[in-house]
C-alpha cells in the first residue's frame, strides 16, 4: 500500500515536516476508525501518521525525537 493512494496524502505532502515520498511507507492499521502509516529511512522508523477517519484528523509524529508535529482536522 502506498500513502499516495489515500486522502490524507495531499495534506501530508503539503506540510514542511517531511516529504513522504523520501521514505518507505508501511500501512500498519486501516480499519473503520483509523489509518496508521510508519515511514522508514534506512530501515529506521522516522515518522508515524495517524488519520482518524470520522473526525478527519491527521496526526504526524516524529519517532526519532518523540515529538508531535501535527494534530489538525483536515479538509
């Protein structure tokens, strides 16, 4: 599964945090409630995105620095 196939990709790629195309993405969870992707760089987890479907909320987490970069409702 590629992150570019999903609705939140447009919002994600427009942010300054990281370019999702520069990382290997892995779909971890995709159910009726949420979708979670892990992004890796050189086999090391770098970022995690959590898309809460009902609320249309996108969270971006920097796993290297344990930092929440984004937690917003997207259009």
